[in-house]
């Protein structure tokens, strides 16, 4: 009896010749990697859409508003800042126009 039990433990042909080995871990690992791959793909796609101004986070999307933008600025102030950075307008004109924009801009009510 003891020799039969010892020989069954020593041979991988125990259980009628079927021994799963470590292969049974591959199927859950495969599906885990598929799910993580989808999450990473859509997260990077969302980030790219937001950076380029497309998708629902862009200026014409359903979640846009006067408070959305690169640093919480409206599109008008962002354009004004870009014109100032390119040198199209000087600092005095930039400050005057920015003051006018901020005075007339509607802020979201918190």
C-alpha cells in the first residue's frame, strides 16, 4: 500500500495520466492581460483626445464649457495667450484684453 502511494506521488502520470502542471494558470493570466490591455488602450486614447481637444473633453464636446481648457481657461483667453506668446501683441495690449475678457466672462456657479 505504501509503495503504491509513493509511486503515485513520484510520477506525473498519477490521476490516470493527466497532470495539469503550471498550464492551468495561463488562461486566467491571458484574460487578465486582455482586460488590462483594454483599460490601458482606452485610457491613453482618452488622454490623447483631451490633449488635442477632440472627443467629449474637447471644446465642442458635451463636457466642455467656459471653464475647460488647458489650465481652466476659456478658449478666448487661451487664444489671447497664444497670440501674446507668438509676439503678435505686446504686454500692454495683452493685459488690457485679458482684463476685458475676464470681466465679461461668465464663471460657473459652484
